[in-house]
């Protein structure tokens, strides 16, 4: 049996989307300029993009880069962050470096990277990799540092070696915090994916978006924004589902807001 | 009350010869001192020249004012902390790292939260290479012994403090350490739970008589459980006296609380601790 309150809170996200579309529609009708198509016109352009083979190839290429960049980043960032959290010397070495890199917008490095590595997949994937790495390193570092010492001692008393404790105690104990970092990283992967394609136009979802903007096909532009937004929500929801099933043992955390940092 | 002076190294046999096993103490703490670096570039002496021999099968409590380094002493025996000077030995072998012959139980429980109750208790056995079916059977038996039958699939976050500590005790008993190192294990529990766990610990201990080193700041707890109570002075911690608790076993709480000998031990040891407090002010 679903109570009215539960029904309302379940349907709230849908209502918010409908509300946003209505406000958009009204504003657009009011302003009546070419550069701001109505919600309806933009929505109508979505199927055209999603049935066009070339567009799909483009979006597929974007997703491929994003998955590779994100995957490589977490493979690199989780071990580094955990080691920083447990080994003081590692933290003292990497902390200043990360402090320097942190405030730099990763997309701003794109022109330099393009100069070295060209405009192809490698450059774009590298930018995604950089964007994802930092929050994952930071959260893994925090998670690793917070592991209860007595837990490690208990494992050591069972005869577990230090490298094994890293893998079998620190990693699972820090997992809730690591996955929080990965969730932020996933959103950042999407953002850097689009910005990298804005700078190095060749293929991808960002390419469709900015080309349509150049050609004044504003309905396509807004449709593409909606598609990218929908991708973000879908990826985030899927990740959250996986995260909560992986750390069901952990103390209940507050549901995180979408972390568009 | 019989206050025995510290046994000197000569009684223990400072360098054991092969084959000299019978005279050997289970744990031998030999001129152990511990210094910590503090923020102001000064070093703080936490433990000062501790000498102690603990016999196999003895239940020994370490009692002292907070900050006297009694937990640090336990961590040194555990191999978790290296002493600044001196050495701790187990069966004559110098302790350099943690090992499965010394099983810790901490006030903070330190359970693995991602493992359920059964998984926690099995962990040490699996680590020792015991096959899964056997590890599981032994763990289930232990859980029954500590009164947690039916909770095998619960996760630590779903348990009360007392239950968590029962799991932690079972987890340590599972890999059958020669020595139990208990660091204020009941310190975080409410009075009622604490009493029940003391009774249960005593029952379990009286069955297999493991060597136990038990850190506490409760005089009643120390007297109730122990064969010997080591009273420490305020910082820098050193041993003031070792009191032999000459009370019959098996001990029953209801009888013991009414026993004048028990009451005298408690009062006398409390006085000793008060004295150490005054020492602390004057020094």
C-alpha cells in the first residue's frame, strides 16, 4: 500500500521536471527570440538526434572516452589516495602537488595537451582522467586516513601482512568514502567530456552541441543539452544504486545531492 | 592482604636456555620504558622501567589512574607499539610485531563492519588458512558460547555495544591465541551489560585458563576477575605493587560481593591508587 505522502515524494522529481519544462515553455513564448526555442520545439528535436546514425556514433564515442577516462582514473586514484591516507611520506609528497593542480580547471589544460598529443581521443580521455582523479584521490585519502587503527591491529594480530591489510582492511573500510568520491568523479567526467569536445571539435556529444550552436540550429542545441542532462541523471542513478548495494553494511548516510561541483 | 614485591629478573630467568622451559614466564616485560615526542619538542615519559613476569594461565589485571600508560604497556606486549627501551618477551622470544599468539580485544570493538557476525569470527581462522567449512563450524560454536546464536547474519551496525564486544571476544578466541590482551574491554558498556560480560568472561576463562592481560580502571572488576592485580603509579607509569588476589575459584559474583576478603582487596587497592594520585601531585 502506498501512502499519499510516499507517492508525492516518489513523484517529486518527475513533477520538478515537468515544472521546469513548463516554465521554460512560458519564458520562451514570452521572449519570442530565435535563440531561445520553446521546450516543445527542443523536445521534438530529441528523436531526430537519437535516430540519426552519425549522432549516435558521436555520442557513443563520447561515452567510450568517458568510460575509459573514468575507469583509468579510479584505478590510479584509489590506490594513490589510500596510500596517502596510510603512509605519511606519500601524503607529504603528493599533497602539495595536488594542491597546485586542484584549482586549475582541467579543461583549461586542454590546449596544451592538444599541442602535445593532438586533438584525438588521447587528449580528451586524458582531460577526463585528470578531472575524475582529483576528487577520487581526495575522498580515498580521507577514507584511508579515517580507518580505525585498532581494526588494523586486529588484522595484524591475525597474522595479516601490511600490504594485505591495505587490500583487505583499508580498502573495504574506506569504501563508503571512496564511492562518494567516485560519484562526484562520474559527474565531473561528464562535464570534462563535454568541455573537452567544445575545445577540440571533432566528434562527440559536445561536438553536436556546439556545431548546432554555430549553425543557429537552436532546437538541436537545447535538445542536446537535454540529452546530456538525461545521461548525467541516468549514470548517477545507476551508480548510486550500485553504491548503496555495495555499502549496505555501512551506517546509513544522508542521500547525497547531485554533486555538480 | 599480601602485597608481593616485584619479582626481579633473577626469578624469571633473564636469558632462557633451550630446554629451560618450565621456569619460563609466559610474558616477560623486561625494563620497558616508553617515550613519546610531544608537540613542544619535549619527550614525554609514559612508562618508566617496567618489569613484570606473567605466568602461563594467569589472569592479570593492570590498574592505574588514567594516563599512566597501562594501555601502552598492553600495546607493547601486543607488538603494536615498539618500546623505547627494554623488551617484552613471550615464552622467551622477543616481541617485535603482532602475531596470532596474542589476541587483542579493544574497548572500541574494532569489528570489521563490512563482514557480518559470522564473517568477523571466521576472519582470523580463514587468515590462518583453516578451510571454510571447518572455520564456519568452529565460529558457530564460539558464537553459541558467547550467547550470540541466531545473530550470525547480522552486521556490526545492527548490534548493541555489549553484543559487539561479544563478537569481538569470539573473533579473538577463534584463532586460539595463547594470550588474551584486553584493553578496557567493558569500558564503553553500561553497568548492567558490563556485569554480565564480566560473568561470562570468567566462565569462559575458567574453562580453558588462557593467559589474560586485562587493562581496566575499575578496581572491583580487577579484583573480581584476576589472580594478580598490577597497580601502576601516575605518569610516568611505573609499577607500584603487584597484589595477589587470593580468592577461591570458580568465583560467583553473588558470593564474592559479600565476602569480606573481596571487600578488603577492593578497599586496600583503592587506597593504593589514591596514594599514587598524591605521588603524582608531589613529583
